[in-house]
């Protein structure tokens, strides 16, 4: 029995170090006294933990700061802007993007590349992305940051607990693990060391999941406000469900495939093999077709991420009746698909993110009308301020959160 005591003490120390970091992260610069009051530990215990985090390069002292209590001001503590950072990457149908985010949540380096990835050999796509990852990681190191890991957002199904993309219909990929080809450029000589052990160099997740996590962490949807459904779009449509501050992933990790919920049971065939899926009525290409625009020709004339969505938004602003009708039809289809989700899960809010955020002014009226006529108590519908940046930011921040959750594994 005595042999297990050191492990128990180590875990308690690990948890308390994480609690201190989260207290500073959640409330901005705080004194030791303010941290102690927030997490319920003694000032002496917190001071010992803070000294360790200062030595590890995870916290810095800013100078005198008020704790809110009577007496002399304590030294204000803040997360380091030159310690570990998270590298996030995104594989889109028409682009690649990478960014580095420090512990304070600031984007310190970013790059993107227009790329026609649909039905492409994954090898060259991953090699291009690996070069971007190496460039951003090197830039971060030049700023005094230490890449702590890489998280990759993909528009497809990722098997739970793995880095395997089971199916990405809009890329044409199946049973592919991108992690081995992307990890090398992140940490250089190898995984981080520390008494907490090694951490995963690379994680892979569905873009809608990472967009929802970004919304949770950066969009103000804290757990007390209730659960929400985050709906995002690029070429396809995805959704993620957040309940009590956690993603609802499902048994295999495939929860949230809203784009493949049938809204017209006898409707158009879908790339997934289904019939009448939401993507065939509210996806980008579906809206272009309904507006009288050929998707392939439009993509050729307007390449790059968000270009076709910007075109639709511009035409809608100009009063183009065909575009306005297509967006109204898309909003109605989206409302139909969301009705079942709302009835099953009872979320407080539906959040429109990704490309849908840009088109929200013309989608919302028919979407809310559909929810209102089908539901006795429809949820509120809001628009993400993160927009298309959500999945990339969510990827980078997921690495940062891992550092905050386990600081022992990421000491300098």
C-alpha cells in the first residue's frame, strides 16, 4: 500500500499545478492570494506551486497587482508568452492553414495556402501541410516559444481515441492516418520530456468538433449557460454537441454528422451513399446550384477558402433573387435537420459557425421559422464571432489546454 503513496502525491501535485494555471488563465493576471482564494488552497501551498510554475517557464510575474483584499497588493501572475505553445493545422477542401497560439491565447504565427485538395492523393497534400507546420513551428521557436504538440482539423470522421481518418468524403480519403507524416516538424528532436512523461505529438479531430471547442473556450459559451449545438460548413456541413462543457462524441467518435441527416427522404443522392442528406440542400455546392451557378465553374473563377461564400454574400447583399431564394431554402433545410437534434438533446443554443456565420443574415429567417413551426420551445440561435477560423483556433487551443491540464509534462 505504501508503494502507491508517491504516485498519489504526484497526481495531487499535478492536479494542483493545473488548478493554479487554470485560475490564472480564466481570470487574467492574479496575485497569489487571489489564486488561493479561487481554488481553495492555503497561500503557502499556492506560493509553492507558483514558484514551481515560474521555474518551469509557464507563469511570469508582472509586478504589483490588487487581489481584491485589504492590504498591500501582491505580485500579479500571468501565463508566460514565451513558454509552450500549441500548433494547430487545418486541412480544408480548398486550403491548408497552420497557426501557433501561446499560453495566453494569442496567435503568434500563422500561414495558409490555397490548395485544391478534393480527390487528391493524400501524400502530396500532407507533405505540403508538413512544410507549413515546420515553417510555423520554426517561427514560433524564433519568438522564444516551445511547440508542445500539433492538433489537426479534418473534414471527416476520425475514429475515437485515434488519429485515423476513417472517411472524409469531400477529400476522397478513407482509412488514413496523417499523424506520422506531420509530427516530425513540430517538436524537432522528439517529444517533450518531464516527470509527467511524454505527451502525444499529434492529434487529429473532426473540424466541427474543434470548431465547437473553440466556441466553448473562446466564444463565451461556458458550461453554466447550458449545452449548445455548433453547426459549421465548408463544402460539407458538420455539427458538434457540447453538453456540460464536454463534447458529446458518440461510441465511435462520429457524433454530429448533421450534414448526412436526411431532410428529403426521396431526394438527391449524396457522396456518403445516402439519399436526401442535408448537404445536398444546404451545403455550399447545393446553394450555388440552387442559385443558378455551376459549382465547378464558380470554384475555378473564385478559388480559395471562403471565396464562393463571399460571392454568395455579395450577391445576397445586392438583392440577387436567385441567391436569396437559394439561401432561404438552405436555411429551411437546416432547420428541418436541426429539429430532430433539438428534440433529442434539448440544447439551450444553436451556434452557426464556419461559412454559415458569413451567410447568417439570409439563413436565419427561414431557419428560425422552421424551428419555430416544428418545436414548442425552440432554442436560441446565435452566430459565432470566430467564423471560419474556429476549427484552426480550436486545434491550436486544444494543445494549449493540454499544457494547462498537465503542466508537469511541459516544463521547460
